[in-house]
C-alpha cells in the first residue's frame, strides 16, 4: 500500500512519521502564521494526497502544541475523503490566552489514516437489540 503525495509549494514537506512506531504522519505548514488567543485560521500545508482505496484521512491535533500552547483543530478531527485531491489545510485555533507565532516548516497537525465501512442504510420501525440494552436509560447514561 502506498500513500501518493504531491508537493504543491516549494517549501512543502511530505507527511512524515518521525519514528518507526508512530501512527500519525506529521503535517507541516508552508508559511508563517500568527494566532491571538481565541483566534482561528486556515493554515496551508502545500501537500495533496491520494488516499488508498478504503482509507480515509483524519487531521488531528499534535499533543505538544495542545498541551503547551492551547492549539487545537476547530473541526477536529478534519475528515479527508479518499476522492479529495486538493491541498490539505488545517483549521487551527488558539484556545489559550497568549498569542502563538508559527513559522514555515513547523509541524502543526497529524494525518491519521483509517479504514472505513460504508454499508447501505435501511430504515426500520424498531432497531435490533444490542448485547447491552441501554436504550431505556438514554444518552449519557453510562456514568461519569
């Protein structure tokens, strides 16, 4: 299986796994950006991908940026359909109180590849029972 990557910008870097055991591919930005506390912006990566058949991409936050600077992803995770061939962009938000300055080449998010199912839908009058029938208890009934 191969992940095809197209570099759309002269400063773009391909999605990269830093260590052999890493699951996510780091995504880097291609230009400087500045986020005030509470501000969001769409940050370009300069990269397009062709996902393998049966695989979707999820753009997820980097834990270090979240823990140290309050940066997250507004639509996190961001979903990349396997038919999308445009530039990957990251909708970053600064949830912290302090401003954040990013620089071209900074790792700003991760790309996670996940298999997916797309079964046909069928409307029924009553759903089949589950092994743990919690329907009567309702949403949020599993406790703390």
